[in-house]
């Protein structure tokens, strides 16, 4: 049995993956032929699969996903503004994916973590690593068109927005992680 905070957090992951999938799905649908179109489609499909994996994971723990209203993504757009071109889309995605990976990694570090959750985290994190990798490659390629300084400045802008989102809303997340940590400590 897992604690209610971990139940909430896994449900939150599921909703965030759904939001990611919808975001990339919409982008992939409207994209012109080319490498980005292909990778974006895979990216969209991965996030959809992750939403299912968290649902499956909760099922294995005999739990149903909670209805969580807020996802990371919604707050990003509010804080950083809508990306205006493909480069900005990739930049915001890069920053966001790094945050997701950090969060999953933090969760994975919990001592005595439920092995089912660990297995799903590891499986999903493998894809998240690829997400960061392909986007980093494309941003590098875009330096000739958009300019390296411009790309760096855009990344910085989104990093700052990311910090603000994390500071504001994600404190709640960190708090839950602390409770989860305590609950594993208590059942040791
Ligand atoms: Fe994902
Ligand atoms: Fe991802």
C-alpha cells in the first residue's frame, strides 16, 4: 500500500503526461514533412504511452487515478507565454523535459521505494532521456537559422519561467515528496 501523497503524485504524473501528449500531438499534426515531424510524432506517442503506464502502475497498486486538475504544462504557458515558432516550442519543451526528468529522478531516489513504482519510473525515464536528446540535437541544428545567442536567450527565458513555476506551484509537489519519504521511513 502506498500513502495518499504518492497516490496523488502518480495521478499528477499521469495528467501531466496526458497534457504533454495533447500538446505534442497537436504540434505533430500540423507539422510539415521532415525529421522534426517524425520525431515529434514519436514524442507525442511516448507521452500518451506514459499516461497509460502511470494508469497501469496505479492499477497494479490496486488504485484508480485521482482526478487532478492542474498539470505542469498549463502553468508553463501561463508563465512563459505561448511559443511563437518551432525553435521556441523546442526550447520550452527542452526545459520542461529536464524538469520532468529531475522530478522522476528525485522520486526514484526514495529509499525503499515500492518496486512497482521504481520499475515504471525507470521505464518512463528512458524515453524522457531520448526526448531531451532529440530536441537538443534539433536546437543545435537551428543555430544557423535562428542564431546561437537567440536560442540561448530563449532557453534562459524558459528556464526562468520554469523556476517561477517550480517555486510557486511545485512547492506543493516537494512537500508531498517529503511526506512520501517519511511514509517509507516509517514503514521500514
Ligand atoms: Fe513522458
Ligand atoms: Fe517527455
